[in-house]
C-alpha cells in the first residue's frame, strides 16, 4: 500500500514540545545537583556576620581543607581501612560541623541567586528557556483543548432494510444466513407458487372472455348509426307526406265550400222563382204545372245545398285529421332525430364497458403475474444479512419481516453532544471520528444540527409546565458523515461506539 506524506498535526507538535520540556527539566535538575555538590565542596560563610569577603575566604579554606582530607582518605590503602576507621569518623564529624556552621552563616536568597547566576550563566539561560517553553506549551495546550468538542455518547448508524413477504405462502427455500454478504437481485427466499399459477390461469381466461365480448359488441356502433340515420330520414318523409295530405284536404275543403256557396245561390234563385211563379199562378197568369216545376226546382236546390254543406263539413274534418297526422309525424321525426345520438352513445357506452372489462381483466392478469413473481423474494440492495427469522416450511403473511439487510456504503454517526457544547458548532465543520472497535480515526464533517433535543422526540417527552422542573443539561443528536474513499470503511457496522471530535476553531 503506498505511503502518503503526512504533515505533523497539532497533537504531534505538542508531544514534541512536552518531550523537549522534560529534557530541559532533567537538564535543570542535573545542573541543580551539580550546583549543590559544588556548594558542598565550596561552602560560603561570613564569620563577621555580613556574608562577604572573609567568610568566603574562610569558607573556601575550610572547603579546601575538607577536600584535602577527603582526597587523602580516598588515596588510602584498602588494607588500612580497618585501622583508619577512627580517623574517618573524626573527618565525618568535622564535615558535619562545617556544614552546620555553613548553614548558620548562609547569605540571603537574593545574594545566593545572583552568585549562582554569575557562576552558572548557561544554567540560567536554560532555566529561562525552559520557563518560556513551559509557558508556550501551556498556551498551545490550552488552544488545542479549546479548539474542539468531543463526546463518547455516539455511535455509527446506517440503513436497516427490512425484507418481508408481500403475499401469503409457505416457504419452500431459504438461500442465505446471518452475516452473509448478498448482492442486489440475489434470491433470498422461495414461496410455494402453485396457488398463484392457478390464479394467473383464471385471470387470463377472464381476459379472453372480456376480449371476445368486446369484439362482439364493437360492430353495433356503426349498425346503430346507420339504423338511426334511416329512421330519421323515414320520419322526415312521413312528415312531408302528412303535410301534403293536409294541403290536399284543405283544398278539398275549399272546393266543397265553393260548391256549397254555389248551391246556396242556386237555391236562393229557385226560391225566388217559386215565389214569383206562385204569385203568377195565384193570378192564373201561368199554369199550375209550371208553378209545380218551380217548386220542385226550389226543393231540389235546397237538397243540393244540404248535400254541399255536408260535403264541406266532411272536408273540414278531413283537414283536421290530416293535421293531426302531420303533428304526429313531426313529433315522431323529432323523437327519432333526438334519439339517434343517444342510441349511438348507448352503443358506444356498451363498447366502452366491454373495453373496461378487458382493462380490468388485464389488470387482474398483471396482478396475478406480480403475485407469482413475489414467490421469489430477492435482495433490493447489496449488504450484509442480519436478524433472519425465516425457515423452510414456515407459513408467512403479507408484511411479515423475514430478515434485514444492512448496506455497507452508507453510514453516518449520531453524536449526542451536550447543549452547552453546540454553541460554536455548525454544519460543515471537520470531525475526527475515533472508532473503538477498529482503534483508528476517520475523517468526517457535520451534516446538520438537529431540530430538537433527544428528549423532545422520545416516547414520553418531559413536561416542564407542571411546576416540578429540574434543569438538566440536554443532549443534541448531531449527524456526522464520513468522508469518502477512506481505508477500512467497509469494516464499519451500525451500533459501533465512536468518539467524535468536532473542530470548532
């Protein structure tokens, strides 16, 4: 695996500074021990009480004396150690007495510090440098600790795709187990397809029946259109014939009235002739025979008037009859014309009903095919199988959960930060995610802040209006996403404990 250059982080720099600080501290301790040894070898004192010149010379003399005695004792022969034990005891007592005298005549602290600085300039510089290093390290440590917020109340989360049955059936095959990797489209469970094959055959038979009914009904529409058009034309012809008959009857009635008027005129003339001949007959100016003829002629004309009047009345009734026939023909024509589109629409509606039956039958066929396909339960996504409860021979129901699949390409972290930690937190900030199970860090970023605290969305949220409110720091579930293309991302699993650090500065 290729190695990538990695710039030192703030943590590495801080560790280097701490190691340098410890090294300087050890150096200061070493110099302090050397100074202490030197002061033991060169005690300073002020016999006159002022801690200057003479005391320093006397102390130096005593120190040189003790050094000569110590050197002579070191150069002694080991074989004479037993014989010189008394002398060594005297030297130790003399040294203790000198140290006690030195303590009684120590100069002030400021004077001793100044003397030490003059005699050990390198140690003084190292002490100053060490102090500055400690201050800088403390400032850097403070800045580092205040540059992030972290929590251990966090875990990895992901999608848990529950796989269930969409139909009722008996399990005839199970082809997976828990913790097994599956790919999208893999067959997981088989159900008995016998009932659904029969249902598909029934649906196909109903579809064929509906299509036959549609084919039988479809020609009725043009037939009905032709028939209704013929009926309309016939009704219009009947109206025309009835109108012609009414005209003829009216002409006959007019002719009968004319003949009646003519007969009435002839009758009036005959009556006038009869009256005139009656007067002449009474005067015996004409014969009785001629008068009788005129009487007969007048009576004949009166009979003709009566006949003509009866003929005119009959002609008037024929006109009324022909008018009724015309009105009836007109009503029938209007009815036929109005019913023509209705009859066609009715036939078209019947055809549409047959087409709807065909569509419903096709839908039943498609549903039967779907139910048959549901007998094979496949994986909708790729991932790892878990929570498998299905076994061969089990009777399953629609909606019953059989197993779950966890995709391995979409994980995130839900970190429950304290509400006081989210003051400077916002979406887009970088996050270092330490996964306990893998003992390594991943990079991520803050997706968004929640719409409320975790307690608000709980099953029984707290009710603070009852008067017994106790202030408790709430937790805010912050969603964090992993940055893509990181090593060992495929080892992450939902539920793993993590410790995220959100870099707020």
